C-alpha cells in the first residue's frame, strides 16, 4: 500500500522526547540524550533558536489541533504556521490533534474530540486531506482521541482509525495513555483491538497522567502509569512499521523526567531492539497518492 510505503521510507528515529522548551533543552540533551526531539508548536523564532542550539539533531514536529470544529476548516493561518516550522526543522512527519481545544471563542483545558461516526469521519478525512495536500514534503499523522468517558458515536476506535487512515493515506500517532484509559473504561483487553491498524502507526507517545473520576487525563507533569509502560511492551511488536517512541515531557520536573525516560527506553530496547535510529536521511518525498 502507498501509505505503508511512505511510512517505511521514513528513517527509524528510535526513542525520543516530545516537548517544547520546558524542561531546558540543553539539560534534556546532556542528561537524557534522546535519539530525536519532537517539538510541539512554538513561535518560529523560538523553534529557530532551539534548532540552532542543536545542529544535526533529528527533529520531528507536533502541530496544534486540526481546527475540527471551526467552520473554516483548515485555515491558511494554520497551514502557514506549519510551513514555517517545517522549513526550519525539516521533519519527516507532522502530527495533528484530531479535535480542538477551541470552539468559537471558548477555550477548553482538554481537547474536544469528534464523535466516532461516519459523518465526523467524512469531515475529518476532508480536513486531513486538505492539510496533507498543503504540506506534501512531510507525512501527516493524526492522534487517537482521549476518551471523554466513553467515546460516543457508534463506531469502534479501531474501525474509525483504520477508515480514516485508509481514506486520507495519513499515518497514525498512537497515544498510549489515551488507549490505556479507553481500555480501563471499557474493561477491554488487547483482543478487543485486534482490528486496530497497528501497521499504520508511525510513532507512539507515552506520557504521565492523573486520575479523574473513572478516566485517566493527560498530565505531562505526572509520572507514567505502570500500566501504560506494560501496554507499551504489549503493543510494540504489533506496530510493525513504527519509526519512533516519544516520551511527552513538556513541563515535567527534571527528577520525574530523569526517572521516566530511561524506563521508556528500557521497555523499547527490551521488546524492539531493532528500533535503532537511522542517521543521515533526507526529507521524505511522498508519492502521488
């Protein structure tokens, strides 16, 4: 398939971090020594300053939400912001959130995700295709939603993610904390996700979380749950085309980061010793899809 070919042309990145400027990038580089850095969207001047500090460092890019609930869809402002950062970092992929933290003028402290149904699938596919067409030199990837209690809409997460990837030829960012939380809510096992499109996973995110009611909410300042690390070991063999595993550590304290990142690396190295970084690659050139 064209999507799998595109994923396999991305060099393996290894075990990295996803962050902005907290903790201090110099400390991260000297102490944690990640294989790559995925920068969360920052102002271009800040991105340029970070890139200048680490010449030769492999960078990837985590953009903002896809503005799913905005009537304008994928705005030119959204595209221009991505293009500027892509020109600085030369990443191979660009992650987008499948949802929004803004509806009109209202801001939320968590992402508001679409219902898992065919209507929102069609709309989301259209907007992903718009964005991918605007940034053809990178592979756009989209993230599995955090469950707000039980994901409504009638479709399973596995079916929704597979159909969306097939319709857009975009890759998947698997947020493991989101998946773990959904499994807890549904009292599910990995057998319930047999139809998940593991072969389309480009990257896995592992992050800290905190309990709220019956769900786990992302809290990157908190330690990683032991169950999430166990799930990482279970899903890695299924992700046959994965290119990287990143610890989300924006705003985490240095002691927690110093403890958590080696644990993530140990899990990856014990289960997927083949996930070693490949150096000296060039920008992905996507085929005509």
